[in-house]
């Protein structure tokens, strides 16, 4: 199973009423499609001792563009709910793809930087699963190709949505 990814959704501002209601301030950079996904069936998360703990909503009402009133299941009194004031609410955006197989990167565009600050661009044109040394084939803009060992030390960032990857190339490649 891959590592879970979370988006900072909102901050709990204060309690509201006697039934455990909380006022949330929604972060301005949260996409509208994420806000639209909030419901009573999918949990939101709060970090407790560094561990994301799920909380199910029993009530959700939006107030304007950047506020919402919510109630968490099992926190239906003001006294219970007030322990979450000041906490950040997280939304699970999915699981990160485990990088067991570099073939998922075939066809991705790439940008790469060397230790000498040279920049390259191109396409990941293939994956070769050599025993003990899997490699990505990189095709540069000028048409030349090279093999790069498929290792996390050379991968700076993968963007599956934009099908792009950023590499840090070793010296001499």
C-alpha cells in the first residue's frame, strides 16, 4: 500500500453552540472540487501525535465562501468539541503510487538538473527491468538517449496529473 497524501483543508476557529458545532476557516488555496467532495460518508483527518486520525462529520453547513459549520461524530457537546479548536483539518487526496515499477513513467515528460546546474528536458522513452539494476531510458530534446538507473535518489518530484517528472542527474551522464 502506498503512502497516504493529505491536503490542508481548514483550521478549526472556535466552537459554535452547545451541540459540539465547530466553525472552520477553509484555506484559500483549496480547490472547489475538494470542497464539493466533503460529506458525511468520507472522513476528514486531524493529526493527533503525528498520526492522521479520521473524523466523520454528522453535520456540515457552508457559510459564505470560506467558512463552514461542522459537527464530528461522537463529539456532540461543546466541552468535547473545544479540544479541536486551533487544529488543522486534513482531507485525504489519495494514496501515492508506490514506485516499484518505473514503467508507469514511460511517456512522461521530464526536466533534469545536473550538479553543474545544467538543465535538460525530454521524455522518458522506456523502462528496462534489468535484474538488480532497473533503468529508465531518457530521450533528450536533441534526440540523444541515455539510461538512468531507476532509483529514488535521482527522482526529485513526480506529477502524475501532468505526466511529468523532475530528475537530479548524476555527474557524467
